[in-house]
């Protein structure tokens, strides 16, 4: 039986100036729905949330909500009152009266999000802490409908995984915008895509959406091929001259003009990056005994690493642990407290920062880029003009003339990304590159990083990117930086395995002494089996310990070594449990 409809969108359209954001959107939102909104930057995802929240009026159409519907909204750049503390901000306007029995709910949510210093002023919070405070305010108020705009931005990976699990189990209605594909896949039961002012609704999670979109694009491609053949025939006819065209009906000419105007759909522009870069030398980058503290807190100490050619490393850890600080030390922007950074003579850095870049909002997109260069040489020897580079980065000629002040946050980030990459660096440093970027740009960036012939150092909370583009991790832990050979999923597998082993570890059983007191109920054959089992179990325990030690202490393990040892451990543990169970069965007879 379908659940109750709590919100209905009918024939919704929005036009801002001459730009149509979307048109004729129809959507029924049921109680318990979890709808993810996707689309390229500037397509209107955040705008749709503002319309639903009632902060913006549509050009045409209606949004009808259930009369008693309560709504909570977390915007992408939530303004926070600097004079309030964390607890004051979260509790204010949520409680109709001062109630300690109600207040505990908000404190509990703050604790779950690891915000325990409730009296800390909001103006002292980091970007991740500010995001957590905004989430706590919305989630603890328990509204019927929750609207979230890029909820994972600025959060550390542990918090993202907690939030993903929390929202998956939550018995509320959720509509959210996200570029996190794993997050969308785990939570959604419907996906709404905004593309070229049209909205497409897919039932299912993100994987279902990708599959359905592939089918839709394949069908569209077939139609486009037929359209291309028809267009070619009609263009040949148009070239015959005015005299021939006068004999054709007016609707026929209109049809040709429509085909021509839609011919841009035939090829979907992709973001291809292949800039000329200098070959790396023998020495690339060396870190020797690097240490750094901040306000009495040690961020990291005695870090040693010699970068090898084409090494691709991801950096993960909780908010405020020092990840960005390490990047800035490597880039030469701040000095370490101790230790040395040795940079090779041929090493050329490109640093894509997390912070908003300073820029003149009155400049056009084209004017901004030509400040740095008007022509760039590609790896293949071609020379691209600024106009061509921008087009490759999904800025068409019309957008190139727009002022920077009119761009969305994601469109600005895409422009800054182009500027940071186009000079052909051979060592790329990325600090949270996925913040505010759409999935299409992320996929193309990942394609580029896959093929990038140089070193990569990336701080990211995007698990998909950390799985696809890195081969090693620097993990910030309480007792220092741990080097892990593998991607993020490999790290999770090993971390969860070790955690489970630690929790399930039981006091060791003196099998040898117990087996000396054999039960008289055993046959000679069973007594002999028990003796052999004792030796086999002891041997298995020794093998398992040796493998666990090599897994934890050997820094030279490759990604393949890790997978091999993990698989071997899994098989040995299964065999160990089987032998141990048989030993218990015999010893209890």
C-alpha cells in the first residue's frame, strides 16, 4: 500500500532573467521518500530546495504541502550567528518553552556528531564543525520533511559514514542534493536529475539511476543518429539556393531550423584535460622528520616520506587534525616546527585549495582566465585559446561572458580548477576538490587523475574518488600518521576486520593442559584426533599471529600484498574456528 503524499509539485517552472532553470516539473513526495537531486552545477538543484522551503517563488506552478507538515532545511552555506554558542544555536527556535527534558535531545545529537564543547562560540568553529552544528539543529528538531543541500561538504569520513547510516535508518522524508555517489546509493529510493531545464525521475538508488540513464541515453543516441541523417539531407537541400527553398512548405523549413538548433545535443561535451607538463627528476619531494603543532596541540611529528614517480596518495582523518596544514607545508606556504622539505628541481606544484579564492566579481569568466594566460599548449602539441579551454570545461560562449558574481559556487570551483591545472604541473595537490563540484565534473576529473603522469596528493572526504584515484593513504590517527598501502575501501576492510578481532578476542584457552585430561568417553581414534587437533590449533594460531604482525608493521607492502594477506588471514581464521569447534566437541565428551 503506497504511503501518504505529503507534498505535491505541479507544473513548476522557474525563469531567472532570460535563463530557464527548469520547466513543468511534476512530483509527488510520499511519506518516507528519500529523494536525491543530481545535475551539473548551475542546473537549479539548490534553487529547487529553496522553492520547496518557501524561500523563493516559482514563475509558474504550485507546491502544495500537507497542512501540518513540519520542515527542516540545511542550506549549502548556512549563515551562523557568531555571538551564540553551539548549544544556544541548536536549541534556539526549536523549543517553544525552556524544557530540560527536550534539551537533552539536542545535546544527544551534538554528542553523536562529536560536538561535545557545547559552550564554544560559533565564530571559533572550523568548516566541518559549523556543518555539524547545522546538521544537529535540523536533525534534532525531528521535522517531517528534511531538506539538505550538500550535507557531506566539509565533514570528515567517519562523520559521513555515521550520517549515511543515520539517514538510511531514519523514518522521515528526505530530499537532498549531494555529489557523494556512495551516499546517494546507500540512502535514496528515488533520484531526480535536472538536465537542460528538464527533470527526470528515476525509481531506485544511484546505481539504478545510472543504469536507467544509460538506457535513456542509448535510446536518445539512436534517435540522434536518425536525426543526424535527416539533418544532413535537409542541409543538402538548404544549400541548393533560395529558389529551391521557395517550393517547400513553411512547416518543413521550421522543422529544419528546429533540427539545426538542437544539433548541439548530438555530442555531449566532456572535460578533457591534457596539458603539457615537465618531466619529473630523480628527486621529486622528500619529507624528513616533519613536525607541526598548533596552539599547544601536536598535529603530527617525525613524518618521513620520499615520494616516488607517479605516486598517488590520499590523506584522511577527522576535522582539525592537520591535513590542510600538511599540504601547506609541502607547498611551502607555512614552515614546519622541525624537519625539512626537499623539493626536486623539476617538481612543479599545482595547489587547488579548499578556501574560496579571491577574485574580482565584476570580471567575466573569459576575462578572469585570460589574466593568467590566453594560450596554453597541450601534451600533443596543440595550442588552445582561453575560449577553447573554457569550452572544454563546460563553459559555453554565453557563459564565458557572464560575470563571476552570477556563477554558482560549483561553477566558480570548476573555473578555479581549470586555472590550477592548465599550467601543466607534474605534482598535483588537491584540498577537498569535490566540495561544490557536480558529479559530471568529478567523473571527468577522476578520468584525468587516472591518466595523470605525475604525483598526486589529495585530501578528500569523497570515498568514490579515494577508491578510484589513490593507491596509498596517509591516515591521521591519535598516535600519528599511519601509512596504508591501498585505497579507502581496502582501509575500511582492514580497519573493520581488526576492530572485530579485537572485540571478539577471548581469553586464551590452555588446550594442551586440558587435552591431557582426556575424557574416558573417547575412543582411541577420537583421543588420537584430539591430540592432533591440539597441535594443529597451536600451529594455526602462530600462522595467524605472524600474518597479522606483517599486516600491521610492514611499510613496504603493496596494494596486492595487502589483498593477498587479507585473503589468507580470512581462510586461516575459518579453518581455525572449524578446528577449535571440533576440539571443544571432543573435549566435552
